[in-house]
């Protein structure tokens, strides 16, 4: 029994010794591994970039929107629009200025130039006589002084241009007269554009009832400038249409009535009767006739002057509107109108745009004709 106990104790001790040895060996391995981890730097971590699909931005062409063409409200200059008339005179003017002094040839060249420009023989003689008198009295000697004297005389003959009249009470009535084709209807449209742009209310009367195209053209202008349009039946009484327009203007408290009239010449007595009736009837309404504007085509020259005489005899013309002056090589018709008809040129057409109907400026006009 004792022997068995001794054997068990011996085996137990042996197991303890073996276990302790294994523990120390294992502990040493762990320590060595720790030392290895401490001594060795950590391996660099591989960074994997995420796969990103790079999308090129879509190139979109910008939408180009063309701006609306807005009519530039700039008054045209006479010099910019009177190239044809200036070129007619430039050769003569250059020849006169090429001389160091005033000679008889200088007067002869100026006479030819003024007649060619449609000043008229009578008006030309009167102008040059006045220039001679001034040259002699002031003892002028150079060609430059001669030309300045001529321009001064021409400006003086044109005189001061009165402004467009306006009624003190009720609508101001403008009667626009002249033969067909001179630009009456277009003149009314441009005048309406101008007056409307100044804040006035406009009524337009299609008094030329014998030409349907005139009423249609006037209606287009009325729409463009915001005017009220009054028209009658084709072939109807012009006086009735204009009277209705005046009444409509009075009811609407409008500022202006712009009345177109027939341009048929017929016989002289017929024309006088028709225009006289239109004038009388227009004055019976809510407003008063303050302007009777005679429209003349500048390109017709002396023929336009003959027409002007007939209309001036038919009704009390207050002023002239000279159209198509930019397309005429005969600007001298202005002087003939003023001197022979004793009528002021109040407005001139210098182009086709709505803003190209401008107040006549004598000094600017003469300068545009003669200055290089």
C-alpha cells in the first residue's frame, strides 16, 4: 500500500515538472514573437483606389437668340442723306474754290450749278444778284468768301421754319394733301409715329376713299404706332370719313387727327371743290384744322412745283412736306418752293424709316449741299 502511494506521488511530481517545462518553452516563444513584431516595421498597406468611371461633361452648344431689331430712334443728319444733291454741286464748288480770287467765271459756274440743282432761273438770278451786291459792298476778294456769302444768302432766303401748329382746345387736325404717288400716306404714318412717340394720342382718317390700297397702307401704319383708324366704304364721301374721325377723336379726347385726302387731280375746279369741302367739314367737328400740309416728291423737280401751285390755290396750305429728298439730286427745289410759293418747308423725308421724317433745318440743309 505504501509502495502504491510512493508511486503515485512520483508520477504526480514528474507531470508537474514536464508541465512547467512546456509552459516556459511556450512563454519564451510568445516573447520572441512579440519581440519580432516590435522590431519589424509594419508592412505598408496596399491602398486600393475605388474604380471610378470618369464621365466627360457633355458639350452643349449655347442657344443663340438673335435680338429683335429695334428701330433706332436717332434723327438722321442732312449731310448723311444728301449725298446725291451734294455730288451734283461739288464739281462746280470745287472749280470756284480752286481760284485764288473771285472772277466772272466764278459767278457763271455758280449760276449753272444752281439751275442744275433746280433752284429755278428766276430764283438763281435773285440769289446771285444779292451775292454780287454783298461781295462789292463788303469788298470780298477770295473764293472762300464768295462761297460763304452764297450760303449765307441761301439760308436767309429759306427764313425761319415755323413749328407744327397745335390746337389750344380739342384735337389738332392735320389735312395731308398732294397728288398720288408723292408719299402722302407714308408721311401720315411717319408723322403719327413721331407724335405718338411724344406721348400724344392719334386718330387717322382714310380720306382717300377712291384708292383701297391707301386705306390698307394707312391701317398698317395705325397699328404700328397705336393710332385709332377711321375708314369708310370704297368710293364714299371723303368729307364724311374725316368728319367721323374728328368726332371719334373728340370722344376719345385724342390730341391729333391725321387725315389723308384723295390725290386725283381731275380738273382744277373739281379738285378745288373737293378740298374746300373737306376743309369746311373738318372744321365743324370737335377740333380745328391747324395744318394743311402739301406733300411734294423732291425727285419730280419743277413738276412738283406746278402741282404745288394747283393745291395751294385749292386750299389754304400752311406748309410743305418734301419727301424723298435723300434720293434727289435736285435739292434746289426747296428754294423754289419757298420763294415762288411763299410757303415754308416744314418737314422733309430723308429715308424710308419711321424716324426719317424730320423738321427742316435751313442752315444744316445748305451746309449739307455745299460743304465738302
